[in-house]
């Protein structure tokens, strides 16, 4: 169980928590005192070399986060729709039917009319079903009345209409909210709908959010469960590798393609001296291709649930912000456990290092494999702080001095 379970869905948390975490973590760095003895660049360098004001950086980051939130919602929508459609196909035609009571020459009779295959999928967790009354009960001579909905699904809400939903469903919200008491056995939800024998009935069924969701599964008692901790850890590691791979090759190509660098990626490099709030300051197209698509691919390939995605994306955001913080703080766990850290990425932002250290945000694997890894040394400045210097440059300086 997580603290937000009773308040918001995992999908909502997966969408908005990384944004909140970004501003909280970056804001902490922004509110710190000058910290001159831990800076990788002096404050004077930051003022002179950075060609974009803080207000523009904030606007650029907010724009990218709006795009990310939109794509995240679409991603969860598509994922949940595919999941629901699979569940309905597995369950078969017997998953939903209506009990119709009618008058005929035989007297008052009740029959069961089966729903067709899903007519169309809507809103992620909903499905539209069509029932042909004339086909199901051809001997009906007068009007009929639907007296119940028979199902073995965790139905939360029912709407119905008597006209085809084209091009977009326009359903009358005259149904009754009903909660299914049973998950595995058939339940009967009482209804009172007057229909004509030749009607097509369109039923919009919305499943319970705590039952059918990618974030968890529910047992017969209604207790939600997640994959084991080990499985979630493996999924997170896979997602880290996928994100690193995607971002390395897209990032490197944006440097190698002169058009893309000049018109797209150069916006990020206007911050020659990186700082925390500017971690996601990118051209909108770069934000979409590099970060948003990379995150979506990581989520899909790893197979993680939306709840696990909350943890992964919040961690990825924290790591990205820290890599751009411009500080070398003692005891920073990211410096201890990751070679790809604030000094490593600072080399990439330097003029002589732009063709190296493309890897982000986790591991420098691809840099090392493909020859773009540039080692560095940290030198203490006499006036305080550090300087991350390319080892190649350091060696040349030493040779010249000799």
C-alpha cells in the first residue's frame, strides 16, 4: 500500500509526481546559499557564459512538462485500453448480458440477451457493448423491459443509449451507479429500461478502478497486490537501460546533425554553466524526442506497472536535476554510486567536451563502448570551488609546462 492509494490513481501520480518532485528538488538547490567552495563554476562564469535568463528557463521547463504530462496520460490511456480489451476477449461473450422481461403470446417471459463483442473502447477503462434485442428475442410481439444486467465483471458504472455512437458516443447519463459485490460469480444489477423489440442497445460499462488497472491486481477479498519487490527492481533496471540507450543515441545524433544542433539541441547548451532548474530546459522538439519518448519507451519495454513508474520517473527526475546542479557536494550519493554525475555532465557542457559524455541520465555504458567517454579530473580552485577538466587537456598542459 502507498500513501496516495486512497486519494489519487497511480496513473495520476505517475503523471504529476515527477513534475512536483522536479520543482521541489531543483528548488532546494536554488534556495541554497552560494556554496562557492563546492561550485564547479564561479558565479561570475554563470552570469557571463549563460545566454538565457532564468525566467525563460522556467517557461521552457514548464512547456516541456505540459507535453510530458499529456503524453503520460495518453500512454496510460492506451495501456489500460489494451489491457481491458484483452480481458474482455479472454472472458468471452458470457461476461455481460441483459435480462429482458416482455409480453408475448406465451405470456410474460424473461430471456437473457447476450452482448456482442466490444463495439469500441473508450476512456481507457470503459467498453461500449451493443445488444441486438430483435436478434436475441425474435418472438417478442410488444415492448420489452430490461430488468437487470447479468455479469461476472467488477462493474462500477453503467450508461445506456438507443442510438449508435457515431462519430462520438453521445450517451444518456440515465444509468444507475452500481457496485458489483462479487468478482468471480455472476451478479444481477437491477435495471428499469423500457425498450422496443427492434432496438439496438448500447451499454457503456466502466470497470472499477481498484480492480482492473495496470497498477495492481485484486484477489477475491479485494486486496490489491503488486509484483514482488525483486520483479519491480528488475523492471526498474531494464527501464534504466532502455532510457540510457534511447537518450544516448538521440542525444549524440542531435550533436552530429548540424541542422538539429543549430535549431534544436543548441537551446539546452545555452546554459554553458548548468544549474538545477535548467535540467529540463530544452527545445520542445528535443523534450518530446529525447525525454518524453524515452520515458514512454522505458515504461512499455520494462513492463512496469503505473505504481512502479511513479518510483522510477521520480528517481530519474532527481538524478537528472542532480546531474545539472553545478555543485560537487561531499557525501552526495549520486557521486558515490554513479560515474555519470554532475562533473561528468559538466564536461559535456564545456566547449571542448561537447563531443563527449553523451550518456544520461544513469550510466556511461554507451560512452565507454562507442569511444565517446572522456575522463576528467577535479581540480581545486585557489579562490574556492572545483573545476572539472578533461584529462586530455590536463595532459597537454603538463607536457607544455615540462
